[in-house]
């Protein structure tokens, strides 16, 4: 097994937004490379998100090895679009308690955050203006880990897709990445994949699931198996919990499993 864990330092990009909602309390590590905070004019949510995603794509394009901390999953579109400027082919490892595979046609809520993986695989044409130049990722290049909390129509859509579904276990992830071959990997983690009892304040808690320690092992296994071109952590806590001590400690542990050492501003720092 090749060891890719020390292939290079991470460039830490922070997008403190949930959809088009800015999160003032979002935790900003002292080691950040860039914080993406464009001015978004009033308007429809998809249009505002499009402006945010273009700014995030620009930041990812400039980064040698992006590690994105975000408040949602859809900014993954911007991250992958930026990666595609230098990688012809990409594989995706997506760890999430949810499938994020809804579309406007099957979603019962219309929540855009529940459509992120469907967007990435080209299932939502016309939802956003096509300004990122994103090339849809083929289902056969996607590994979805856990996804224990699915809507019925979303479950059916995944069943008829060619997305590879695996449990959030290190051996299963290693085997799935080995099967995908040598393509660089975009690694996506939504914090709600972690057991709800260990994750106070999550926006969409999903009850019992893998422990934080098990997810750390999954991340380390992925880094040791594949060429991780970029990583993304969707820090989907409720705004009032986004920057508390438990949330920051969880982010620190997850990024450490990826080989990134975060430091935080001390209280009172400007």
C-alpha cells in the first residue's frame, strides 16, 4: 500500500457559509490560508450561492493542496471545479450520514444541502448558472460511505445509480479506493457522519453511527491508500454551536487524521 500521507502540506481554505447564510461564529483557525467572504447582493438563494461558489473556486484553483472547512456540502461543487483545472480525472470519496442524492424532482423539502452529491454527478441541470465549468463526476468514480439516513426516493435513486456504497470502515474504504484505480481523489466529509451522541449541536443529527475515532481511522486509511488531491470538511453545526470548544476539538482531530496540524487563535486575539 502506498503512503500518500506526507505528499505535501495543506492549504487551509475556510468558507464560513451555510448555503447563502454567512456564519459569524464559524471557527477560523490561525493557520488558515484564505477565508472566502465575498459580498453577496440580495437575490435568489441559487444566485447568491453561485457568486460564493465562484469565489471559492478561485481560492481552490490557487491552492496547491486545498483543505476546505465549510458550513455546508454544496460548496463541494466549487472545490471540485477548482480541482478540475489541473486534474483531468477525479474520483470522489464522500463520507456522510446522508446521501445528499436528492434532486428538485424527488426532494420532499427542497433543501439544497441535501442535493450536493446529486449536483456533483450532474443530476441537477439548470439548478445553478453554469459558470464554474464543472464537469460531472461519473457515478462509477464515486464512493459513498455510511449514508445511513436516506429519504425513500433518494434511496431508490442511489440503488439505480452506479455509485459505490460502503460502510464507514477503514478496510471497506481502502478496498473501494483500490478498485477505483490511480485517479486523484477528492475527499469529502460531513461531520454528521459521526455518531450523534458524540456530536452535540449538529444541524441534522442522524443518531447512532461510527465513532469519531473510527472516522479518524477512515481518513487516515484513505490518505495512506489514495492520492488525496483535496479534502473538505462540512462543519454542519447549528450556528450557535459552530465555534464552541467541542466543535473546534472535533475539527482539530479530523484534520489531524488528514495530516494537517491546526492551531487556533487564543481568546482575546484580534
